[in-house]
């Protein structure tokens, strides 16, 4: 039952085929690519995140709030553990060269598109597994029906 619950949650999380468009996720979205390709934690190879998009400029400062320019490198302003944990899911697509290439649809690079897709898959995989783990944990302290409903509440509320 836990495996079915994990798969169900994963499908529901991905059925809309959209990702979170917050700037906060930009460093974590591209750090696994940097770790796999360059074995480092800087974001120097992604110039498109070193500044805000053109439509966002206005009175915004440079660099954006989600990265920091430290000792000559662009680094994430957020903890890097989520990006490190995402490396296994990113490994095969990055090693196959999927993020490499020039501009793609509507001015986005292949790196931006593949990074966004892999970030959504990575996040939804982690949360779907947490639903299964919660269900198995709740089975130890309550009956199956209650554990299922609480896990579903956790997953989708």
C-alpha cells in the first residue's frame, strides 16, 4: 500500500506539468548540474541567474537576493543540501548531455528547461517518498484506515 501511495502522490504532484516559478528555487535548480559537471558548488556557469530577468529589473539590485557573489564566484544564498540530495536524479540526464545546447523555446536555454523539469521531478519524488514514510510510521501507532487518511491529508492538504 505504501508504494501505491507514493506513486499516487508522485503522479498527482506532476499531473499539471508546471513547476514553481519562484526565484528562490533557482540556485537549487542548477546546483546539481554544477556538481555533476564541474564538481563544485558555484553557479558561475549559469549567467542567466546572475541577474534578474529583464521584465523584473525596475529597482532591483544586482546580483539577485537568491545568490551571493563571494570570493569571485556566484554562490547560492540558500542551503545546498537539497541540491546535493538531488544529484542522483539529475545524474543520468546531465551525463547524457540533455542540459547542453543553445537557446530553445521562447528564449530559454536547454539548461533552464531541463533544470526546471528535473527540479520538479526531484522535489515531487522527495515529497512522495515522505508520504509513504509517514504512512508506514502511522501504521505502527494506528490502524490502516486512519494511517491512510492521515497520509493523504498530509500529501494533499
